[in-house]
C-alpha cells in the first residue's frame, strides 16, 4: 500500500514537472531538435534541472542497502552497447522528431491531448508490444552460454 | 538573455528529478516512462504492476487536475498517419533500447551510465537528422 502511495506521488510530481517545464508542448520538443531552424534550448534546461536532484539520489542510493520501503535498489548492470540500444535509440529519436512526443509527455498529456494524443498513445502501445519478441531475442543473445 | 520558458524548464526539470529521486529512494525503482508502460503492456512487470499502475495513474491524473492552473496545449500535428508512425517508432524504439528520455536521459546520465549517455546522444542525434531532413529539406513536418 505504502509503495503504491509513494509511486503515485512520484508519478504526480513527474506529471507536474512535465507540464510546468513545457515538455508536453510538442513545438518545444521539436524546436529543441530543430538545430537548423528556430532552435529552442528549453529541453537542455529541463534535463539539467532534472539531473541534479537525480544525481544526489543516486549518491544516497549508493550508500544504502535497500530503499526506504525495503526493496532492493537498482545496481548498474553491464554497460554493453548492443545493437538494440543503438538501433532502438535511432528509431525512438526519429519518431520523437516526427511528432514531438516521447512516452512520459504522451502519458502526462493524455487528459488534454485530444484524439491525436490518444492515437499516439495507442500506436505507442502497439509498438511496445511489437518490441517484446525482439527484447527476448536480445536477452538470449546477451546470456552467457 | 535568459527567457522565461527556460526558467520554467529548469523548475519543471527539478520536479522531474525530484519525482525520480522519490521513486528511486522510496520504491527502489528507476523512473523510466517507457519501461513502466512497456512492463505492463508486455507483462514483464509482474509483481510490481500495482505500484507501476499507481505511478502511471499519478502521471496522468496530476496534469488533468492542474488544467485550471497550467493550461498548456500539445500543438500535436493534425496528420494522423504521421502521429501513428511516430507512436509506433517511439514505442518500438524505446523498448528495444530499453529506455527513453526519462530512463536513459534523466536517470541514466545522472548516474553516469555509459548506456544512458550513448542512448541519449544517439536519439537526440537521430531526432536532429530527421528534423533537418523532414522540415528543411522535404518540408513534411
């Protein structure tokens, strides 16, 4: 129960941050990627503002064995730069540029993004489902034989 | 010159990082939007689905409740084919890469994860190239 409450609070603060920062506005995101046009650096400020508290949290987490609510803390796995990471990021970045939405803002704007926002969300879920067998294959390839 | 939008970006970013800090230190989990949604979609989330659903609920509801205060628009394109192709690519790509802007970007870079840093450089680079081609060369978006 407490875990769900804490997760709900984190989600709400995330949603608030995405709206306040302007990241649910696709023109700001596309503006960040539009280096040859009317470039908008806002996204860099959002990233910078987010990385600072997060970096502190990672330092705190490194000195703890478990989280406050008693679950294991995520440790850094092997830093393999596999084809899934590279090609997945290429596809993700290309789609991000096409519409100016990524998964976080797509969720945060569901209530006010109209039918276009709902269509994007539905297509995103289909894409995620389609990726499942590829993820499984990548895991098999990475597993020690 | 510092513009107001940049300061809102910084403030909103600090909130996003705080949310990630809460999720990490309280729940012991990485705040990656694609991983949280994807885990529910393909069933890999299993034992965590309840708190994941609570997180996603908060993420959707908070902006809905804040509409009277922060009335922003998404300015999403009207082209349905473009929206659908973009959604498919974002969903498929972020799952294949095991992370998106929040997971690889915010959470990965802040712990100096090589995968997070490389992924972020690649998706921003790919996005920049696609934007240059489709907006300035072909005038599609």
